[in-house]
């Protein structure tokens, strides 16, 4: 059935005319339409939005790469203040994703992707200037950390948009490719930061505690021209599917029990991926940083998001072939085992325990990546197209609070017990609950909603 109906008709007026922003018709389930026209448009849209999403994730996590170096260049910040800086992008992303989940049916892919990408210039330019003045007030740093969450918010409009462009049989792969490659932005910023801060571009340098000269503002500056170009490309190259709904109509997803079950499952997977990615550098620093020959946080921290992102890309086709619920079951079991394993290395007596801690943490990223792909296969199978897009946006919004929640709870657990052990125990219990939810409703033989 075509997605175009009288209620779907794009508005007239600037930016809403047929042939400019809105496509005349769209029916990816029709094989003739898909082969003759739809496939080309869908893959062009996927390519552009994926590139923009990658930059969005890089901006979202640029703060995680900066906070571990602020003290070393003269900022007077406590450990709690640093954790709050790491948490703020997650708080912003979760909140902004709730807004983003409604945007595509209101304004269309072209406007949402291009404008959202252009807004990423605000935190990038803000950090560029703030980082060069160690007297920058803490509230300004908090505000800039919050603005970095603009990048995280984009996910809840970009992914629902992509779900409208592809037939259901291909959605597992399409969404996994977009989200997985987008997630690489996390590794990209954490991997490149140590290199790009080592040479002069624009602005004054800083001297670290070790006496090295660095240009920490480069960590934000290097993304500015890329973001600007991608925003322009999005405006030129994207069009919008004629699937429209007002705000009230989109609220119908909250009356479905599967919406809440899938929300919990995606918190388990993406909440873990984003949450641990945000605090991984600080965990390495706090747990192992006082030993001789201590590991450098950013030397290892990028590996987690890299593995999780690759796993998401690889698991997408598997979910299309075998079903999302089965892979979600595997994801939950792996998260549970690796979290329990990591808990044994949170109070180390020597740096020799670090490889074990690193291994279990990388396992968490691996299985969270698998689950990120499988849950996004489940949602389009459980809901009609427009509702599925809304559920994808909503679950992504709630799970985006992961960096905020993880940072705050780890800081609280460390303050209470001297290590993050209580947090890891709680996470393991949450994983066990979600393993049961997925098995009971979706994965077992005879499940009421197999997907």
C-alpha cells in the first residue's frame, strides 16, 4: 500500500512544494517502484544521513575526549565536576531526542537533517573558544557540554526518517548500517583527539602538566568545516517522504505495550553502548591511573565504541535473516556475563589486572552493538510504518540518557563504596530483567509477538 494518502499531502508554500522538499509518492513495498525509482533515492538518502549522523555522534562525544585533559592544561575541576561534564551531553541528547522523534512527520527529512547538522556548529565553536581560557566559568563549560548533546538528539529523527525509505525486509540492514557507521563517530573523536591536538591550527597553545605543548581546541575545530559541508549537502541532496502526522496523532504509540518493552530493551543495548562510551575514559583514569605505567585512557577508550559500532553493522543482516529477538537474547546474555566479569576488576591491586578489565569492557561494547541492531529490526516488525518510526525515535530518546545516567550513577557508586561496583551489580540485574522480557514476549517458541 502506498504511503501517500490525502492526509499525507505535503503543505503548500515555501519549502513544501512537490518536487522541492517532498516526494510526489513513496511505496518501497512495491517491488516495481523500488527497483525503478525507490532504491536509488533510498540509498542516496542513507548515504547522506549516515555521514551527517557520524558527525553528530562525533560532536556528541567530543566532551568525553576533552574532560580527561582539562585538568592537565590548568582547569581547576574536581572529579565530580568532570563526571558532570561527561554526563551533560547525555542529559541533553535524551531530552532533545524526545523533540526529534516528532520532527520528520512534521517537517520532513530534508529540513530536519540539514538544519540539525548546521546547529552542531554551536558547541564546536563554543568549545574552540572556551578551551583556550582556563578561566572559563564552570557553568559555561556545562552549557557547552549540554549543547554537545545536539549531536545525540539527531539520532531520533535521522533513524525514523531512514525507516520510511526502505521496505521492511531490508530495514534491519539499512538501520544497522546507518546507526553502526554513525556510532563510529564516537571512536573517531576519541581516536583522533590525541593526534589533532598535537599541532597548531588556529588559536593559542596550552602546556600540560608533563610540559608538552598541545592545542586542545583542535579537538573541536577540526569538525567545523566537515559539519558545515555536510549540512549543505543534506539540503541539496535530500527529499522527504510524504508520510505526515501531527503531534497528537503521533502519541498513539504510547498506548502500545510493545513500545514500553522495546524501550527497556533498547536502554539495555544502546543505553549501555552510549553510557559506557561516555565514561570509559574516566573509568580507566580513575581505576588504573594511579599505578606506575598506567594506561592512557584515550589510547584504549576508542576501542569500545569501535567494536560496538562494527558489531551493529555486522548484526543488521543477521537480524534480517534470523530475526531480531534471537540476537537480542544473545546480546542480553553477553552483556550480563561481561558486566559480572568486569565487576571483579574494579578495585585493582596492580596494573596487571587492566587487560582483564579491558577485555570484559570491550565485550560489553560488542554485545551492546549486536543488540542495537537486533532491537531496531524488532520494532519495524511489531508496528506499522509510521508507528515504527515513532517507536524508533522514542526508544532512542530514552536510551540516549545513558551517558547522563551512567556518569551520575557511577559517580554516586564510587562516592558511596569507593568503586563503581554497586553500579555494575545494578546493571547486571537490569540486563537479567530484559533477558526475561525479550524471551517471554518475542524470542521463545510460541511467543505472542515473535519478531
